[in-house]
C-alpha cells in the first residue's frame, strides 16, 4: 500500500499520470470536435445534439447527471495532468540547477521547447472558452442564449470584428503542438516506441494533432467565411 501511495511521487509515476490523463483529454477533444462539426447540420439539429448531451443516460440518470460525471472526469484529468507536468518540470530543474554554459537544443523540437508555455496558454484559453460558450459572461459573449447553442456559436465567433474567432485559431496552434508532443510522449511512456514503428507512431501523433485541431478550426473559419450564419 505504501508503494502504491508513493508511486505518484516518482518520475515514472508522474509520467504515467500524464499519459492516462492525456488519453482522457485526447478522447474528450475528439468527441468535442466531432460534436462541434454538427453545427454544419443546421440550428435545429445542432441544438438537439446539445440538449441530448444533458439527457444522456435517461431515464436511469437524471437531467445532466451523466454530463456532470463526464465533466468531473475531465476536470480531474486536467488537474492531474497539470500537477504532473509542473512537478516533473520542477524536478528536472532541481536535478540541473546550474545552466549550461552553452545552451544547445540538440534534438529537441519546437513542440518540446514550448510544451510548458503552450500548456499554460491552453489553460487560460479553456477559461476563456468556458466564459464564452458555457457561462455566457456578458462582455465576453455579445448575446448569449442558454437555450440556443447554435446562435451562441455564430454570434460568438462573428462578434467584435471576428476577434474571438482569431483567438480560437491562435489557441488551436498551441493545441496542435501540445497534442503532437503529448501523443508522442504517450507512446514513449507506454514503451511502444522502437525503430520499427517510430515512423508510423510519429505520423500517428501528427495525425491526431492535425485532425483534432483542423476539425475545431473549421467552425470559426466557417463563420468568418460565411459558410455558417
């Protein structure tokens, strides 16, 4: 029991926590992206989809109970992910207190170098996203209607000179690199990497990042270019 309790404090334990919580978030993002694309089916179908999320599990579960279970899982996952990432970063700094005389990036890529900063940017974007489309905070969303998600999407992205849409697209760039590096690190943590499959797994990591981010991007772009109105 002591060993199990100590496991999250070990380096490999933190990496496993990051991997598991990362899988939860990749699944959530993929499902969320797929749901967002339903906006192209029109207001009626999109609003039915949004309402359907609140009636999942009926009649066994009450209104929005299943949705809140999913929300709690996602919230716990992001808290665990951030905790593991920050404590791992702190441990790495403590293990190398003196900076190198000559800083070399070696094989580190752009996604690796910006992982922490990108994660912070994504966290603040999540708060903005909730204020924009979930809570409908006045001044963030121009005309939020709780019972009309389709209107909220169109009005939310087309307001303030398309500034919200541009913010979303910039955030998606950070998300793409974060997803790529996170998926690639996931394969490493699970011990799936080897010379035979490295190329395929590298491509799969990029595919996950690009499919999810491009799927999300089609909605603000659709509003900006008049495909959604």
